[in-house]
């Protein structure tokens, strides 16, 4: 300093841009010897406040900052300079400054303490130079904070499942999250700027870029679905969303975007779409705002609109003429009551009849429908023909009704309503059950249900209650009427009153039972009677025979003649009683036959021979013309009994002429090829009138009731027995010429 004048020195000191303070080496005071202008300025002090005063009295620590370390660190630095006699530069130090109004201001300082020596090397001063670095520190701290924030932000973007990108205010992509790079297999160089566009699906690119440009132009956020190509070359669906970040002035400083992987959801949607496409019904869905959210291909076809025309739009805007129709009413009801609805209606939009089913789905509605125009037309046609049925149904004498395919009755003819005294309303559906008898109704319902379910024709018999409260019986039938496809459309049923027939049948049954009882008791009576009569008559005949044979002594001619007549009368009576007994047996079904192999020719010859004497006694020619043998399996006693009846009749009723007996194989009817044995007894008697030829076979029938011979039972019994033997008796006759009775028997096979 030797060359510089003292005044000059102070001038230089004062004008130096850095802040200097000259301190005395008098610890712990470090009295401030001098301060330059710059120093006074940065510490907001006046020269008289500092010069000559201890350093720390004027510059104490900020009492409000418990962490303040300024005094301690500066003292340590100054002491170090005294000890080491070397300069010491303090690390950046926070040292708050008291302002003139007494408050402390936050300050940071870069401090250098330098010793000053005299010629004898004595340390005479310490130069304390400070630089106010408060601004610099502040900036650095902000920068540090910012970089920490950015690091956190990156960390965050790397951690969330979404892919993240950011752009500058102009939309220049300058950051992609680690996940973005991992998915696309790219580096920042590949994707930066507009490089990312190469990874969009070509079909989605234009749509996506238009939307992005729109956001850049308007600052509107966007949310859009598009596909991005992964490192494996496969595209996945993402929900892309972007929002602008703005500064305090509201200017966009950055765009922040995310991509959320929605591939799984899209796949489910695709599967759902495929499913909905595969249902043959048309389908559409609306959300809670009645906006169409989905339609399948069939719906597009039937609604005659393109998907773009309807998706996202309100149902009643798209189909204005359906508003305030059954469609709107039913859909609203489904949503309001939260239950499925079903209806059929004509859809003017499509010009077809549709069957509609709508199901509420949370907030909106799912609607399925299909074309039923053909069925409706068929129904319509069925209704020109249903009308015919109705007319027809009213002309028939039966009760009649019609039911739909499920068996629900919708029409009764007038006769039905009149008979039951009920109205259609009461009887409709299954209402008819109330006119059924409680004991029958369950059975009837079960059976008719079976028919309705299977389509089998129905038939049943049951009582129905009339309006007078009386039940009458009806035979009931129903048939299904089918359409061209074979599907049942209507059941047509009738109920026929069979009460009288049933009564008649019951009456006949009652009579039959009665008759059986009568016959039974008659048979019993007859058997008792014949027994009681036959035995005394037999005894009487026995005694008469004793007289006749002279065992009781010789009789005169006249006496013998009387005994002879007594015996004849007794035998006639016995014969009659035997016949009556046989008839009683026959009527009671008690005639027993015992079959054996016999030659009927032989039988017939023997039977005929028994009558030769009798015929001759009556002056009748008697001829037996039997040559062949006629084997049969039959009851010989019964055959003989029948032939005796025929032969005795022939002898009885033929006053003159001839009796001829023949037997051979013959066909009973010319067409029949059944070979029978026929034994005929021909006479030359009075003949039998045509109208009597069957009558004579009935019990107690005689052509001449006055005639003394016979009771009119013989032929009746004979025919019965012949039939039991598998044969019959027939008669041919010519008045005044004669009769021919033939016994038919089955020939041995
Ligand atoms: P019965 O001879 O005991 O009266 P039948 O039943 O044998 O009873 O015959 C019924 C009736 O048929 C006779 O009463 C008779 O009038 C008539 N009849 C039967 N055989 C002959 C015959 N060969 N020629 C004419 N009439 C006959």
C-alpha cells in the first residue's frame, strides 16, 4: 500500500463492488474497523452503526430461526484465521440480516476471511468479504426441488399400470414412460415428436390423429379407443386419454396422456358381439337415456337403418313414429317396473309384425325381437276359417268349443253357453272346470292336458252341470287343427249328450240281469216241478204196465184197451216233461255235450230205422238213402236226439206220402268252401209258410196251436243243441208239397 496514498486507498475500498468489512483481531469482539459502501448497502446498515462496534453485536443471529448458525460459524472461521494466519472461505452460509425496522430477512452468503499483516508480520486486521448469494441459492434450491419433483413424477409414471406420455405446449411428444417403451419395444428416439404415430393401428390412425389435433386446437381433453402395436407385432386395444397442464396464466404448458390397456374388455365385447350376432333374434340395447348402445346385424336388417345412423342416438329420435305406441309404453313399463315384457305388434318402420321381448338391464333395456309376419298372416287366415268354424259350430247339435294351441278356450258355441247358463267370460281359458263334477274334474283336466301337450286327439266321457243344476253325461272329443308347418293353431272340441244312450244302455243291462234271474228261477222251478211230476207219472206207468202184462191177473179186452190208452197218455206226458226239462237246461246253459269220433252216417241210419215201423203204421213210405260214411267228432246221443225230433215231426205232420232220410257231405252255402255233414229229413207234408220258417224254431211255437201233438219245444231245443255242436238246423219247404229239415254238423277235419 506504500505507493498508494491513504486517501486514494479509502476511495478504492469504498467503491469496490464487493462488500468488505475490516475487522480488528480482538476476539471475541472482532471490532469492525471499517466497512465499504457495498457492505453497508447489502447489510442495510449505516457507517456509524458499524464502525468501532463489535461485529456480533450488530449482526446477531435471527432469533426466530432456531437453526440459525451464522454467528457460530463465522466466529469459528475468524478464530481459524487468527490461529492459522491463512484465509478461510466459509461454505455458503445462511445468515439473516436485520432490516432497519427490526425484522430479519433471509440471506445466504459466500464469505472469505483474509488476514492482513504489517511489515513485522504481525496480523493487524482481518478482511471479511461477503457476497450476497441469496438469489443464487434460491434458484438452486428451486432447481433441486424441480428435479426431485420430476424424478418422483417419472417414478410415478413408471409405476402406474398405464402407459404415459407428455408433450410440450405444441404437442411435441418428448417423454414416454418406461412402460410405453417396454410395450412398443422402442427408444425415445423412435417415438419422439411424431414417431409414436407409426405404432398406431392403420385403421385407427386417422381417427386418432383427428381427435388429437382437435384437442391441440381447442385445449379439450380427449378419451378415445385405439390399437397400438406391441413389440411382439400384435396390436392391443387401449383407452387413450389426454389432459392439458396449464400455468397460472391459464396457458397450456404441457399435455399429459395415458394409455389404459382395454384389450380384455374389448375381447369380451367382441365375444358378446359374436354371441349377439349369432342369436337369430334381432337385438338392440339402450342405455338409461334411451340412447342406442348396441344392435346386432339382424336388427340392422329389420330396422332398415345403418349402425352409424342409430348408435348413440335416442331411440325415440331415430324411430319417431314409434313414440307413444305400444312399443314406447311397453319399454317404459319394463324399465319402470324393472321386469321383462313381451308383446306382439306391427312395426311400421319395418312393415312387419314382430314378437318383442324386452329385459331391463340395470339402467337400460335389452330388446330382442323377430319377424312373425307369416304367423300373423296365417292367424289372420285362420280367423276367415275360425269364423266358419264358429258358424258351423253353432249349427251342430253338440256343444262345441275352440281353444288356442295351449288349450286355453276362447270360444264356445251358443249351445254350450245355453246349456251351462254361463258367459264366455266365465268359461274362457280354463274356466270350464267349474261346470264339471267335482269327482271327475281332476281326471278330465289331467287327460285333456296330456292331449294339449302332445297334440294327441282327445276323447273322454264325463258329466257336465247344466244351468238347472242337473248333470248330464257327454261324450267329448277334440282334434287339433294345424297350420302348414304342422304346428297346432287351434283345438276344435265337441261334447255330445249321451245321457239317454247311457240310460238306455243301463236299462238294457238291468233288464238282462232281471231276465237272467227270471230264467234262473224258472229253471229251478221247472226242475223241481218235472221231478215232482215225472216220478209219480213214471210210477203210474209202471203199474199200468203190470196190468197190461197181465201180471195182476187177466184183463178183459175192454180193460186192456183202457190200460193201453192210459199208458199212451202217460208216455206223452212224460215226453213233454222231458222236453220241458231239456229246455230249462238249455236256457240255463246247462246242456252238456261229450264229443267222440263217430260215423254220422251210421248214426243217422240207426236213428231213421227206429221210425220205420211208426211211419209204416201211418201208411207212409219210408226211405233211407245213406251210402257214404261221414266221420265226425261229435256227441252221438245228442245227434240222435235231434234226428229223433226231426223224424218224429215228419211222421207226425205228414198225413200221407213219403219220408226220406239222406246224409252226405255238403256246402252249407254255395260260396262257402266249408265242407259240412248234412242229414236231411224230407217229407211230403203240408209245408211251412215262409214267414213261419224261423218262428217254428222258437220255444212254444206251433203252426197249429189246436193240434194235440207236441208243445212246440222240440225244434227249439234241437237247434240249440245243433249250434252247441258247431252246426245248425235249417228248413226248406214248399206249401202243400212238403218240408225238408237239415241238420248240419262239422265234418271231421
Ligand atoms: P211240436 O212238434 O212239439 O209242436 P216242434 O218244435 O217240434 O214242436 O215243432 C214246432 C211246430 O213246427 C210244430 O207244431 C208244427 O206246427 C211245425 N212243424 C214241425 N215239423 C213239421 C213238419 N215236418 N211239417 C210241417 N210242420 C212241421
